[in-house]
C-alpha cells in the first residue's frame, strides 16, 4: 500500500486491528512510519497481524467488552510506544438475523462489542492521548443511518457509535482532541462482506450496482481516509461522519432506477 502521509514518531493504536479493514488501516500507518499497536480477542489473529506489520509493532489480546482488559492493553501500548497520536476503534460483530429470531443475548452481544466496546476504548484511551493534537477515529457503518432488515442489532449499535463520536468531539475538543468516524461502504474481501452479501459473481454484480463508482471499495480506500483524519491536514475536522463508499449512501433504490430505465411515468 502506498503511504501518502508521514507518521514517523507517531503512535497509532487500532482496536480490532488484526484482520480486514482495520488491519489494512494499521498496515498503512505502519508503512507511513508510525509506531503501531493492534488489539483484538484472538491470539491467532494478533499473531497474523504482527507477521504483516513488522517487528516494531505491538500486538495485544483484549476483548473490548472487558473494560479492565482494554485499560490494561492501553497502558501497555503507552508504556511501549508512548502517548497515543491516533486511536482507531473498529472492533465489531455481525450476523444476519431478523428480530423475531434474535435472542436477547444476540442483540446484546453486538451492542456490547460495537457500542459499549467503543465507549471502553475511547474512555480508557483518553488519559494516554497526546493533548493537544490527538485524533480519534471510530469505524461506523451505513447501518447507522440506513435501516436494514436482519440488522437491528448493528443499526442500533452503530447509530450509537455515531452519537458517541459527536458527543466526544464536543467534550474533548477543548483539549485539542479531534473525534471523527468513517462509514465504509462494501469493502471487498472482508469478513463483513462475507457475512452480508451473496457470494459469487451474481452477488458481486449486485453490490457493484449499488455503488455509483461501479466497484467495491478496498481496505486501502478506507486506510487513506483514516490517514487523512489522523494527520494535521485534517486539523479542523472534528465531529464528522465521513462515508467512504463510492457514493452508495446517495444511491437511488434499485426500484426507482429500474423504473427510470424503463421510461418511468
Ligand atoms: N443468528 C442468530 N443469533 C446468532 C447468530 C446468528 N447467525 N450468531 C450468533 N447468534 C447469537 C448466539 O446464539 C448467542 O445468543 P444465545 O446465547 O441466546 O444463543 C449470541 O448471538 C452470542 O453468540 P456467541 O457466539 O456466544 O458470541 P461471541 O461473543 O462468541 O461472538 C459474534 C460474537 C456472534 C458477533 C461473532 O459472530 C463474532 O465473533 N464476530 C466477529 C467478526 C465479525 O462479525 N466480523 C464482521 C464485522 S462487520
Ligand atoms: P473483521 O475482519 O471481522 O474485523 C473485526 C475485528 O474486530 C477483528 O480484528 C476481530 O478480531 C475484532 N473483534 C471482534 N470482536 C471483538 C471484541 N469483542 N474485542 C476485540 N476485538 C474484537 O471485519 P471487517 O469486515 O474488516 O470490518 C471492520 C470494521 O468495518 C467493523 O467495524 C465493521 O462494522 C466496519 N464495516 C465493514 C464493512 C465491510 O464491507 N466489511 C462495511 C461497513 C463497515 P478477533 O476476532 O481476534 O477479536
């Protein structure tokens, strides 16, 4: 991945940073010279990430649902790499289930990972952030603003993440800490797409048809936006939810497009 920013001597922490989109973000910051710390639940994912991030990176095992584990991981990261310049909170869980087949625990588990986990990560990181100058980035999702069937848990959790981001931008702005969120569109080759989109050529065509730019996103697309938000170039950007989705958030429904293509009324 091409690095277009210089993060030499900056410390970047990525929660949920051991696979997929968040690992892509961690790799891009590492390529731009950052000291990188990544954390997630599974040792094998942490090992996998470290093998791609180079010897300077720090890998930590922590479940974002566990406030004490998050606090301990952040203290270790601070001790190893110093004050945190960029904090990314991207741990998430998802599966398809309509409300009638979703148990109380099924709803709760996603809210606890995505929303409560983001709260733990941000709140526990605050004491370790460089002030002024730090940048906090939440990884949101289109479900936060677009209601989707089979996604009640994620819609509720990610909407909460967006509002948490806005509140923190208000509360931490006076200390010089910027807080923003990225809402990725469909990103190719990720666990999220494996779970939410039909697989195979037909599914690919369906997804591409929802994106005005006509392609799925890549982890590099998201990483480049994260680098911008983490950099001084975004020094006046705070409280912003930024879609990175090829324009999909403004796409007309397939029904309207089909009607227009047939001549419409
Ligand atoms: N449909 C309905 N309910 C489901 C489900 C599905 N496909 N998958 C899990 N659940 C329910 C479980 O039955 C359980 O509820 P119960 O106790 O009432 O039976 C509850 O969700 C918790 O499941 P569990 O497997 O114990 O949770 P976990 O903490 O081990 O794992 C998940 C969390 C379920 C979110 C798991 O999918 C995960 O680890 N995901 C991380 C990766 C990911 O989702 N990436 C995509 C990001 S967009
Ligand atoms: P992914 O590869 O499954 O990434 C999720 C990461 O979170 C993994 O590193 C996972 O590692 C970690 N994680 C999960 N539960 C955790 C917990 N309880 N505590 C700590 N870490 C935990 O998924 P992805 O598709 O790349 O998605 C990454 C982010 O982008 C998510 O926030 C998702 O909502 C968002 N997003 C994705 C898409 C897409 O197209 N894929 C679109 C919109 C938004 P462990 O299993 O080791 O814990």
